[in-house]
C-alpha cells in the first residue's frame, strides 16, 4: 500500500498541485457522492434522470427460480390433453437437459379456468392470483438461448450468459439513481427456507463492470435483515461517526495518491450508507407496524406461505420508501428445492404455488389500494419454461425448455388484461410475436423512462448496454 503522505514537505508541492488537492479535491469528493446517489451523471446521457416521462418509478421482480412450466401455470394447451402420451413429432432429445428420459406429450395435471373480464386462462394452483388477471399483461412468447440454469439465470438478469455483466437492477439504479439516500437503491431477497441461493449465486445481482455501489444489497427476512448493521452497544453515535469520518479521510487520501478505484469508491459509499441505514432501516423493515388486516392479507401467520409473505410485504414497504428495484427469489439451488420440476411436476408446482399465490396477490392488492401500483412495475417469471413432454420417472416431471416460456407484468404503465404473443399448440415453441430477453429488458427500461439504446457505460474501450445490440419494446403491453 503506498504511503499516506508524500516523503517531501508539503510546502514543496507545486502551486497547481496544492490547489488541486486542497481546493478541487473536496469538491470532487462532494461530486462523487452526488454521482453515487443520483446515478451516472455526466458518465451517460441520463444524468440520473429518465430520458422521457416514465410510466413507472420502481420495480418489484418476482423471480420464479428454476423454470416454471408455462403449460401448467398460465399457457393453457387443451391439445396436450387430447394427445396425451403421443410422441412429439420431430422432437430433438437434446432440447432439454436429460436426453435419456424423453417421454411423450403430457397433459397438465391441473385444471384451468378462465377469469376476469379478459377471460385469461389460469391454472387451479393460483386461485388468488386468478382474481388479478385484468391487471396483468401476459407475455406467452418468451424464449431464451440456454437450457442450463446458471447461464439462463444470468441471461435473464444481465442479458448475458457469461459472468461479469451488470444485472437489470444495477443498470436501473445506475441510470436513475436512488429516491432515498438512506436506503439501498437495489435490494435482493432469496429463499429463506434453507434452500440456498439460485444457481449462479450473487452474480445474478452483481453490478459487473459498473461501479460497485450499484450492486444488489442482500436482505434476510428470516433473521437480522442485514449482517452487522447495528453498532456495538458500548459505542456512541459520536464515536462511530468519528470512526467513519477518519476512515473516509484515509480512503480519500489513498485514492488521491493511487487514482480512482471503483471498488474503493463502493466501499467508501457502503460505509456511509450503512451508517445512515442504522437510523432508517429498522423502521422500514418493522412489519409489526402493519395492521392486523394487512398481515392477514399477505398470510404472514400461514406456515405454508409466511416466509414469502414476509418478503412481499417488505418489498412493499421498501418501494413505498423510495427503493428503486427489489428482486425476490422463490426457490433455491437444487432441482426439487425450486420450480425445477424434473420429477413430480404436480407436487413441485402445487407446493411452490401455495407458497407464493397468496402473498403475490396480496402485494398487487396492497400496492393498488395505497396508490402505488400505477408507479410500481411488478414482473413475474423464471429463467426458461418446461417441455410439454414427460420426463420419464416414477412420478413424471418436465425438463427444461428454452424455446417458450411465459412471464407477466402488472402496474407501472402496463396495459392490464392483455396477452402478447403465443406458443404453438403444445406450448413447445414461441411462434407468434416472439419476445427475446433483450426485448423484455428494453420494455422494463422503457416503462421506467429509459431508452435502452442510450443507457450505456464505457468499459474496456467499448460502450456497453443491458440489451447489447438488439431489443425492441413490447409495445402491445404498454398502456
């Protein structure tokens, strides 16, 4: 580590150097702080503000981890019942992940009914969400380019199947900044039932080559929300403030000597944010402040869904206080510990639907009655879909399907009660108005008032963006 002080006396510094360090230096520190809080500033064309009038201010992304089956949730295919057990003509056994377990077409084990004025078909596993279909825009023609969880998760989160790229939440907070300087702009909550992180782990909410201040902040709703947030009981606020100030001065001096370091900048900002959060986070995360009616609406006391209910209610409290982007994962790492129903698709999907149906329906209702839904974009979906054929076994399941999957969006400028695109008669491939991951990202950014072609960051001599070199806004779902 370089010395903190120059070896020569300060009086021997050239006049311009002295002025730069003593005058502009403090101004640059203030500017850096503002850029960290308000977005990329002069680094991009956004200036920490939208490119045009936004329809949404913030996002809650409900990540249905593991790959939910479109044909067992929202993409009703009566042809599967008619052709149950028949082979799928021309099927490539390597489409999924287990080429040796390919069976015939398999009807859904769940009954479907139409709901709402839109007449949307919904599986019986979502009795409460079915009551909100007129708020949703279903995109039934999504496709991706990986049949493996980790790269597919990265693709949906970052637009890239390889590690190292910033995720959607990081791009959004980079482009728009924070609405609340005392809370993180981007928060992530993972499964709290001991199932582990999603495959790909924290790379799914990494800031990649963006400044580290824009990465997701992990929040645990099953124990202490943020590790080491509270200061030691013996330390006063004055003593802790003095420690932070000293660390900031030493870090700033080190930066002046060695040059800008994004990791160091992120560390400096994280200390300051942690200090401010000690005052604001406890109140924001105090679910006891909610009414009994609200707690019952989400199902916090229900042993089946209480853990996910706590996360959904926490998400509402966070966006209510200006957190820009919240992502919640349903399901963990291993196959049957997520929506990855390779075996017993009935038990797998019925179980996870029971954990999420009531809390998500409550979230939509709660946001709406508080006047927050119009400015909060809610996204539901996983990294890919599942095949319409059986994966053979004692209790048949479904293998991975990158060719077709369904997502829905609600609130935040979305046209409710509509369906965009379609898969074929079996739900195997997206065939009508196909939607790529880049298209989905372009649409999310558009609803937030960001032009995906203009939100860029220069890295290694090239301008990068979330959507790379493609992506079209899904105009049919924009209100």
